[in-house]
């Protein structure tokens, strides 16, 4: 009422004042809303024209006008609006500088609803009077409503706070780095640049590692160490990233002596400078390592200087990278000797050259005139190359093409750089490189003998129907049984597992073998280069080994005696090339332009990486081991299909056995005792010295003859037959045992799809203790259903569409893999009695975490809710209130990043039964950790750092007589809340819900001894509510929180 009277009184005054002259202007204040009129007032048009202000933003007309003014105490933005007026208005604003009026701006029509009313925005300067003249268009006059708004910043926390402002317009705040005066909060070196923006480095222009961007010199400049005349200087500047402890390096010479080894990097984003004076006689190898396998992040870096020359700068690598210094010519690709066409002789038995051809075409490199055993390697890169004795990373390779000597005929591109490595069992290798010329052939794509690598048409084209047309390529897999052998292999390589080469870490038992694929057709099987296959999607990048793989080339599989595929196979195809031409072909293809020429073959030697079957976890028994090529029957890059696919398979039958010491081995299933006599002709099949006629276990498999379905072993290695009886068929039993059935492993809700709904169903059934391991749900084959199975399902859901041929297939679930290099620690980090929660922390320095599963104690507590405390981890933990099991996993494949200090993982809200003893010291603990899954969907080692729970003490409940149990969960809730209440006898009970001011929301009556029920709070607003339990002995009140 007072406010109403004030505005009424103000309006009366305004109407009663005569302010049609500038000398009688009425003062304005921020926020004023003025209702007045121009009716019956005079016009100041004549005055304004006399001082040269007859036009200010818009013309001053003859209509009546009134004046207002204000004094500007600060720089601010002003808005004047007359949108609620009753006539066609005008506004003019002038500034008085103490001598004259000057025009600021004016407005006739604005964006008001009817476009006839005026509105104006302008900025003021400090210390001036501003005059506002309100009038009308032409001779219009009438009633108006005038609002005067100061658009400055009214927030007292802002740097530009204006006490005169009525709202917040363009408030400016200090940030995390500088205050309102522009001064840094953190400027430890006092250089005027906030520490967060300082760039540390060498600021000395005379230093070889001068950094022009450096704002602060951190002492990392490299200076001359004044090494003696018979010494060289080597400088290593390592800038740590956010995981410095993963980085290490070794500096050794080629005789194996280690001159420096550093691995104590602990400070983040820090420059570490190492300088050495070493003998000028030595050849030195610098190798940098990353224990996690992800190199040095962009936040760090590495510079290696040899005699002030930068020879390694921020190398891109996964696990290791190296460079050499002061080494003799030809020692490695960094010191390769430049050659052109001609004849040469090496100076050592392992020598490097670099060659850049002048023109495209086919070249010949051979050692045929040497008198020792030689091997030729051709590479197309040097930086990051880790050369081995096999053909890894080569684009062309040959061993023994001309007797013990070698020859390659590479297709090389003019102007490109190639590295040639010659290895022999003698020091002086005679060799030559010559130019054969551009490839000649038919260049018409319609011809049946089209040559895709030809650069000159030799008029040899043949067309369909010509009797001389070739029939097609025909890939055949040769027998491999004679090349098989067992290797015991120690694996610490996660890449080998990611690619599907191995099924675990540590000691592995491998059956190695050669793969020899020949093209016995009369036409080349042409694959081409990666660029040639962009549309066919036949190539994929191998992130582990940094080279391309050709999809679908060679696959190694193992089938059990029922024809079921055992998940231990691998797909290979890092290069397809002519390695031998014993059938009269001409070698022409290598890793840069792939294919197998007619009459040639490609060999993957048994010594190559992943050239094996991992039998470590394969149960003892008889198996069919199959090597197959082009099993999906793809045409080549030119569309040529094979003449037949019947020879694309080769097999061998093996028996996997466990020796007395627990190690794994194998024997040929058709010759169990490996004595060269097939079982069918062997009088002592198992070689135990007991003749078959007297042996109660003839094949020595531990199963007595009368119980053994095949007591004499295999008489021959029959062709693999699938469950439909088709030789080399693809049919498999589904997880329910139906041949070719449609049941899908992991499809828990049986809707025909693998998706997040199945993941949630796994979680629900695990927490409800409502799931038993079967072949359809036990994804890791460990006879338990845990978060480990859900992790494999997440891999299938999120990565099946991104599946690469050279990796383990996301939806072909294998077996549980535990990474011994990863350890995750859990602990209780905080207990808050007031808000009834405790926090669980996680420490995961070795790996990222996808999911976790554990049980918390004490057994008498009830979990009301669990909250995720890691902001970037997309997962809200699920839990079982009574069983106290917690599962946290991101079905979207979100990860908990590595942490080198414990951080809060989740917050567990709890409820205790009545009468608990608060003096118990360790009331909460992690009772059992079940499984933890890392970023590669592997299990990890886990350690429970929480102390064991002390026994739970509970006094007699005297506060509520006749009450045995009172539990509400979850609390807080946002939907349903469950009640578990028990009394000493059956009785009438009323349970009501009240809001905070005492209004009853709901009520329900019972006649029970034990109440197991739920209350639906989903329609209530957030806040605190009271549940009142009225029973024979009184009333119990329980606070409930709706979130």
C-alpha cells in the first residue's frame, strides 16, 4: 500500500511540474519509471535550432516537449524506452560539457510493438550532465511512459561493479589467473606472465635448443661442455609429460656397454637435461622407452643432440624409439650409404644403403655374385624403424632366390627414398642394383590380360574369347605340418593380445608353423597399394605395429572334435608379396604394391610374430588345426575371382596335452608318440612300452579304453567337417547347442540384439543374485558372471562396427585375461556421520578402468544410494541395498583415467539398524573385491587397502519398544523407497508421509508383524519429508530426502 501511494504521489508531482524548458529539467535516477504528458507544454524546437542541434539522430519537430537530466558518475550503458506511450514519440539526448550542449543521439521509431514509439541506447562518460528531451513526431503530443535503465553491472563481485546500475549488463569478473587490476595470482618468477601461461625453455639465442616462444628461462639451455679432443658431446633434453614415471632411456654403445640409464622422472611438465662427453671411437645407440606403450604426450617432448646437431626431435612411438650417433657408415638406416645404379661391396655383414631412383619402374637388386649366404631387405622409411631378422616392416625381402644368394625385383617410384639392408654370413657382400625399365604390358582395362602395374603398353592385349586369355588366379595353401614346433614364450605385450595373437600374459605355449601360399593359377592375384583399395576397404591400419594389414588374407583356426571353433586363432596379412617363384613365375610384388604373381608364392615363416596358435589355455584333446586363405572368397583388386576355393584350406590334426610339470605341449594326433609310425600301424600307440593289446589306456590320454570314445587315437586326419556335415563348412553350434542356430551369446534379454539393455540386464541379475553361468551368458568362460563379462559385452557393443581384421573380434568372446602389469587399489577414504555416507577411493597408476565390482561391509548396514564421484566417468553405480554389492561400469565405454594418487571413486549412503554401537572404530570396509576391468577389457590385479571391519555391536532397542527392525532404502531417493519393518507381534500399524510443514501427503494402514512394502515418491518435489509410523507403543518418525 505504501509503495502504491508513493508511485501515485510521484505521478502527481510529475504532472504538476512545468519542465518544458531545459532550465527546469527533472533529475533522473537509475530505474525510474515515469508516467507523464507533453500535452499543453511548449516546444523547444526554436532553442535547439539556435544552438545548432535541430537535428540530433532525428529532427527536432514543432511538437511539445519536456526535459530531464542526470549526472553520470561512471562509464555506463543507458537505455531509455517509451514503448508504453500513447502517441508517436521522439527522444533526443545531449551532453553538457560545461560550455555547450553536444548531440549524443536521437530516435523516432524503434522496435516497440507498433514501431511508433522511441527507444535509445547510449554510453556515458564520467562527470557530465546529460539532458533528455522527450517530444513527438511533427506536432504529436500526449501521455507517455518513460523508463530509465542503467545497463551497467550491479554485481558487487564483478570488477566493473556500478552501484547505480539496475541490472547486470556486461559484468566483468576476474578469472582463475588474474585479478580485477590485471595482476596474476601466481607469478612466482615475477615476469608479469601468470605461471599458468609461462612457457619454460631456453631463451639464449646462442644455444642450439633456443626456444623463441619461451617466456622464462628454466636453465635447460645446452652449452659446450669443453669435451676433450678425443671425445664427442651428446645432449639429451627430456621434457616430461603428465605421466613422467612411464618414461626412461638408455644410452649404450654397439658393444653393449651402457653409458647412461635414466628412469627416475617424477615431476610433471619438467625439463631434464643430460650431457655426456664420450669417446669419439664409440658408436652409440640412444633408446627411449614408455612403459605404458603410448609414447610421450604432446605436453612433453624429447630432443637429442649429437655435437650440437639435433638428430631426434619429439619422436612418435608407442613403446620405444631409438637413434644412433657417431656410428660408422652403413651401420643402420640413419648412417646408410647413398648409392645409385651399379655394383658394390659391403664393408660388414650387416650393411645399409639409401637409394632414390630417378624414375618409376622395375629394378633388380641381387647378391648372386657373392660367395656366401645372403638376405636382402628393402624398407621405405627409417624414422621409428625397428629392423629384425625377419621380413617385418620390409616392402621387399628375399632369402636364397639364386642359390644361397638373394634377388628382388622391386617396383620403385622415382624420387622416393628407399633403404636397402644386406645381411650375410660374410663381411664383404658383392651386390648390384640395376634398372630393368618401366613395366610393360597391356594397359586396357577391358582386356583379359590387363596389367595394373604397366606404364608402357606393349600391344599385347587379349580380349575375352581369345584362346590365349588367362583363366584366373588360384591361391593354394601348402602343407605346413613339417614346419611345426613348440615354443615357450614369455609375453608382456598387450598388442599381441589386442591383435588376437595371444590369449594372455606370462608364459604361453605356442605351436609355430610356416604359412606358404602359392598362386597356382595362370593370372596374378593383384592386391595393389593401400591407395588402390580406398573404396574396397581391404586394408586396415595396425596401431600396434604401425603398418597396414590386408584383410582376409590368412587365418589360423583351431576346431575341437565336435567341429566347434576354439577362440585361439589369428588373422594375418601385414604384407602379401612374391617371396619365391619356384613354379616359373617372375617376382614383381612387394609390400608397397602387393600381390602374388602367377607361378610365385608368399611365405610367412614360423619365426615371424603371431605365426602361431596359442594352446596355453586349450583343454587337452584332439583338434583340427586349419590354415586358410581368402576364406571370404574376395575377388582381387581387379575383380578377378579364384578358379577354385577348394585348395584354400590346409589342415593338421594335433593332440594338446598337459605334461607332468603342468606345462602344455602337443603331438600329432595321428602319431601320438611321435615315433614316425602312424597310430593305425603302431603296436604301442602312446609309446609307454606297453603293447596296445595289454594297455588299458592305449592312446595315453588318461581315459580308460572302455570309457574312451576313440581309444586308439586318430587313424588319419580327416577333413574338417562342420556340424551340418559340410567339409570346410562355416556352420557352428550356437550357445544353446543348435547347429546354425540364432541364439547369440550375451543377448541376455533375448531381443536378438547386443546392446546396452543387455548390459543393464547383466547388472540387474548379478545384483539380484538371479543369474547362473551358461554358455550363453558366461562371456569370459570362467563359470562366474561378474563385471568382467559385462566388460566384454561393452567391447562388443561399442567396437563391433570398428572391428579390424588384425585384432581380436569384439563379439567373439574368448576367455578371461588378467593383466599382471596392472594393479588397482581401493580404500575407504572418508566417513561422514552427519550425512550418513562413506567414500571409497581408487588408485590406478598403471591403467584406465572401465568397471569395478565389490562388496562393502559391515554386513549389518543397508546401502541407500551410491553416487559416482569422478566427473568425466559416464557411469552411475548400481547396487544391492541388502547384499551391499556395488557395480560401476560405463556401458558407453567411458573410462576412469590413470591416477597416481588416490581419488574419490564413489559415495555410499548408508543406513544402520537401531541400536548400533557408534564406538566401533572400523564400522565400514570393503569386504570383497570381485573384479576390476581395464581399458582393454582385461581383468587386473586389485588390492584392498581398507582395514577389516570390526564386529558389529548392537544394543537392545529400548528407544522404540516392540520394534525389531526399521529400514528404509534407498534414502535419498527420487522414485521408489522400500520399507523393511518388523515388530515383536502382529498389530495395527499406520504409516503416513508428511511434508516439512506438516501436511499429510499419503497414509496406509497395516495389520502385520513384518512389513515389506514400498512408497512411491516420484511425484513429489525435491526436499525433506517425514514418514510417521504409528503402532501400539507410540509413534516413530523417520526423515526422508527426495533428490
